[in-house]
C-alpha cells in the first residue's frame, strides 16, 4: 500500500533551519511528484513547493523562494524539505503529499502524517 | 497567484441535510479543482478531483461540479462522520492554492 512517512516533530530557535523527510513506499517513487504543504495552528493549507523525483528543478512558491530547498533521494525513496531562517510564523504542521495527474496539474492522493515544527526562542 | 474563495466559511447542519459548499477562483482554472476533507489532527483526505471525479473509496454522497471559476461540492445527505473542514484547491498553475476552508459543524 502507498505510504508517505514523515520524520518527527522538531523544535527550533528563530534563525535556525529545519529539514523534514518524507519516505515513500508502495509505489514507483520516480513516477509521481511530491508536494509540500504546511498548516499553521488553526489556519488553512498553504502550498510550498514540489519536486519531480525523477529529476528536474523543484518549483517553489514565491513566498518561500530563497528559504526552502526540496531534494529527493531515489536510492531511499525519500524527499527532503529544508526551510531556513526560521521565524515564529513558520510554526506549523508540514505535510508531504503525492501528486497525481498531468504534469504539475492534478491532485494529491496520498499524504504524509505531518510533521510539527515549532519555532520558539 | 490564483486566489480561491470558499463560502460559507462555516455552517451548521443536521445529519441527513443536503450541504453545498462553493469555491470561486480569481481567474479561470478550467477543471483543475480538487476537494479535500480534513478532520482535527489529521492530514487532508482527497474527496473529489478534477472538479467532479470521485476518489476511490469516497462515498457517493459526495459530488462536485463547475468549471472555469465557479465550483461546488455537494454532500447529498450529511452523515456523522462528515463533520470536518473542507478545502478546495486549484492545480491549474503553481502555486497550487487552497481556499480558506469551510467548517461543517453539527447543528
């Protein structure tokens, strides 16, 4: 069965970086995009970026350009999302999700369980 | 960026009610519109993709319609397990944007 298993909760100080992993299993890793979405406490969903594990340049939301890096490791079927220069507003649950459909269009049919990142001094 | 606006932001309904949630895009997104359900503490769950296609395993009481800029999610007969927050999402262009959510509560 398809699974996306994310790394655990993190507590970081302002200005630090966090790197979250998303390990895929149950399908051919390189056949589907992986998207990153975050959700601040009590708030809605915010798309951060995507990566094609088979190669190519990741795409990021303008809001996170320069602070976010998404990479993939085909040897372990794992995608990583690193967010730098953390501030309190980055406190959120971060989800990875599998993208299905035509190129970047489509839908997210499987989601990771989420990873809570708390930014606090 | 394409802005997605859902209405209402919240609603109270009873089991058995017919519920309709609307989603409006700030520009045409063709039919690249998805609906997700999210329960507290859980990841979103895909209900409807590409406007009207029902995701496998999702009950047939959920349906979607629309095109271009105006879309609708309908629950034909609300069940106890349907109380949650629903989000629309456009994937016509990046950034893939979500509506602000509609919280469906028990009346």
